[in-house]
């Protein structure tokens, strides 16, 4: 198991634990920080483990951060249409 994959699994665990706690801003600051940390990790997984593993990590991240992904899709839809 590569180091970037270990970081990705640790990142997924942190996101899961961060969702447990109550937040006044509905976790948006935590979400932005986790996205900023997660993108370089995802690039590392892509580089070291290949596209399929990076796709699996991306799907896992989108599943855990589904509301952020949903709001992003709605924002893009509003901008395009």
C-alpha cells in the first residue's frame, strides 16, 4: 500500500469523524479545509496507484462529502443554464 493511499484513507477517516461534531456554520469551513487537503492527496493517489484507485478514492470522498458535491453540482447548473 502506497503512502498516498494511506494518507487518503486517513483523510477519509478524518472527514468521517469531522461530520460527527456539531458545527455552527454547518461544517462549511471544515469542508473547505478538507477539500484543500484532499485534492493533493487525490493527485498523489493518481500518480502512485493509477486512475482506477484514484477514481475509487474520489467516489468515496464524494460519498462522504455528498452535500458539498450536491451544492457544487447545483451551483454549476445555475451558472451554465
